[in-house]
C-alpha cells in the first residue's frame, strides 16, 4: 500500500491560486494512476482530477480550465494547481492512488483543507 501525504492547503481569497502537493512512498509510483478528490461539509466526496502513469489527465466539469494536475515521477509527487479559486472550491482535498473506480481507490492521504473566502 502506498502512503500519501498532502500539503499546500490554506486560506486564499476568491480569484487566488494554490498548489497542492501529494508525496507518495513505495515503489512503482510512475505506473500508478493518481487522483485528487475533495469533500465539502455536508456534501459527498467528489473526484476532481486524475492523471495516469502515462500522463493522461481528466477533470471534473466544475474545475476544467481552472485546475491542472501534474506529476513528477522523479520526486514521487503529484500536484494540483488551482487557479481562479471560488468559495465553492472550499473543501478538504484528498490525494489517492491506484484507481479501482471513480470512488474506490486503493490508497488515500489524510487530506488538506482549502478555504476560499469571498
């Protein structure tokens, strides 16, 4: 099982930017599909973005054009660059590895809080 540690969350004003990082331990990181999810209070967890081992990306409609997922296999790290942030982006953001389905992943991080003020 991969251990995942997120960082980079915080408080930002609407229109601002943040970059989240997720550092992974373990082997074969470069082959793993990685994903970022988020969960706002009172809402279900939402898949935000994914990136395959080959670098193919996919995004939720709610973040297309504003968020960008990338990976650095030399550093075993996946990133989520978030631009033009909105108050609706406020949530706990989770990193996940080894996709079984959109909602089922083999490994999860502990989450990092992102708060966007209006």
